[in-house]
C-alpha cells in the first residue's frame, strides 16, 4: 500500500481531510506534530499539523520521513497571491519552491553547503496527477516561502520580482528542502486566501478554511493512483 504524508501548518488547513476520512489519532510523531492516520483509496495517509513557519515545517517533515517512511509528501494550505492574475480560492500547484527571505548578496554561502539548492523542484508525476483534470482555476508555478505573513503590497511586488513566484507562504520551500535532502518526492498545493496586501489578515481569516478545502479537493487523484 502506498504511503502518503499530507502536511498543513494549521489545523484549519487539514481539517477537511481529517473529517472526510475515518482517521485515527496517532502519537507516531510525538512532539513533532499532531497527526492522524487513515486509509484513502489505495493509500495509507498520515495527516499532520506541523505548525506555522519554516522551522516547524522542516522539523515535522524530518520526523515524518524518519518515522512513517512516506512514498511522497504533500503540503497543503493557504497562500497569499503575488501574481495579479490570481483570484481568491485559485489553486497553485508547485512546479518548484524557493525561499524569498534569504539574502547573501551574491556570496553563495548556501549553495556552497549541500544539501541546499536555490530551487526545490516538485515531483513532476505528482504535479501531473493533480493538474490532469484541466481545471482552469488550478495553476502550476513557483511558490515563495519565508518566515513572514506578507501584508504589504510593495513587499509582495518585490518578492514577485525577486523570485518569479505566483504566491507566497511560510512552509513550502522548507518542506521541499527536507524532501530534497532525503530523496522523497513532494508537491505543495496552495489555495489563495488573500492578496498579500494591507487587507491580507482580514481576507485570510475569512477564507483560510475554504482555501484549505479547495487545496484538499484537488489532491484526490494522488490517493487513488
């Protein structure tokens, strides 16, 4: 049976999947994340709440890989739009993930220290499974990650200019970083909850659960293939 780990930062981001499947709580991860397990289609699924931010995501994914040995890792949740073409509840499936808050002024410190990479590429097979239905509201592209909730339009424009990312979050690149180091396929699926502008907190509060539900809906094919 295929083993899939689905990871969200907030309980609201995994709530839809946890309620849909007949999950059982597990202490497999100990203090590294609240988790439950279920059988879904042809897969055993570990659904995990990792907490917000890069360090929490990295710690939890490391523990998941060590203790659950997943065939792949899927990160779901909400994100702020950077591309002006994105609308609320559009879904971005990662082609790759990058950090937006690392600045080395060309010194190249991180690139000199494997297993870092400038870009963490999502698994193409997972991306195809998710995007194969032709839904026009599912867009494939780069996701930018940093330890900040972006709520300033100028800052959002700068992140877009520097990274070329479609949207911004606080975990995707950290998930990709650990999976890259461990050789585990991954994909990140984010639904737009806000425009990373001055109204971001209000919009996020209103849409985070619906955005998480949208992200959960589009990963269904992974469980059956």
